[in-house]
C-alpha cells in the first residue's frame, strides 16, 4: 500500500485565499453577494462538519475495511484502479446526492448545505454535521466490497470534495461547450442551488455532469432568469443550531403528530410530502410551473 497524503489539508490554504479573493471581487462589483452573518454561519458549519467527521470517521473506515476484507475482486494498487475508482466514486456520489434530495431522512442531513440565500465560495463550506446519523456513507463505501482499498476511497473522495469547492461561485460564467457538456461547472451548480421551479432538484453531479445527462436530471442555466438561492421554505435566521437541526426537528414533529399508517412516509418520501396534501414537494412545484409554461405557449 502506498503512503497517501490528505489532499484536503493542502487545499485548505487555497480555499481561504480564493474566498478572500472572491470577497474582494464582490466588494467592488457585487457587494450583495456576501453577507457577514451568512458567511460566519457557513464557516461555523464547515468547522462543525470537520469535527463531526473526525469523531465518526474511524467507524466508517472500519466498516469499509470489513467490506474490503470480504471483497469480490483483488484489484490492489494497479495504476488503472486510481482513475476507475475516481469515476465510480463520483457515480456513487451522484446517487447519494440525488437520494439526499429525494428522501427526507437523507435531506435532513444535506439541507444545511442549501440553507444559504447567497451563493459564493463560503457556501461550499456548509457541510453536514449529521451525515453519520443519516447513514449517507452507505452509497460510497460499497466500492470497498468491489475491491478498492478504503484508503483509496478516502483519497479520491477528497479530490471530489476539492473539485466541488470552486464551482460555488457567481464570479465565473460559462466555459467552452465541450467542458460544460462533460464537467460540473459553476453554471451547472448554480442551477442545483436554485429555488426557481425551473431548477428544483436538478444537476446532482459532483465532478462529471454526464451523470445528470444520462439519468435525466440535467437542466441548463438560463441567462434570462435570475436565480434565487436557498431552500423552498427559507430559514429566516442565521442561528447555527437551527441551521443544522431544523429538518430533523420537523421530521420528529411530523412523526409525533402523523397517523400511524403515514409515519414511515415522513422518513422515506420526498421533502415537502404530507399525508393530507397540505404541503408541496419540489416535484409538484415544478409540475405546476411546467403547466403554466405550456399554457403560455398555447
């Protein structure tokens, strides 16, 4: 086994420099892009996520090692294992991310990443504190069962995370068409963070946008429509703990009050679902918008 370093440790100084550079850009061109309390919340969420990861990482790694000891194939450390693992891990990330938006249990962990009404590089730091509780790791560690060493999974996963940092910006427009077709870009990821009905629950990609194109979840950014960021029901507060736990609180409130036959649905159905139809999901919001667009075209 080769001695692997932690890519994120080397990337953190670059993250800080880029955030400062974007702040300076915003100060002269678009001061509304940064809000001090929002940025501080993002930094606090990132710090808390790092602590939570440190506390639970050993357990996840141990589970991955158990899978690796029962692996189906002995891939080892051949040169082609590295790029193949990176691509397969990104595919696994796509499905983890998509599930994180379509199943409320997983959304409760992921929602804090979308809770900012601003979109800048500090938003990328809004990472979950409760990923271990939500069991989000179950999508990616099965690669160890295939035969990829858990250390390799951590290594390529770190590069996946680093790549996704720079796409959280409005300072960059669109890249050449070939790049936009294959890779996830700031333009594609702005769509993902939007609350406009046109954009809801689109572009789940981590590194390669081709997954969204393949699985029917791709939508291109439209220059004529200003993007609104955040979540459908905005938090309306910068309270750190509420930002982290508000959806978990909502789940337990629904479980407490819902009829028994509907309780499980409040865990596994999409966010916004309700047994009495009193709320709206992203799917119903988007469908209503599409109907309105069709009516306008007639």
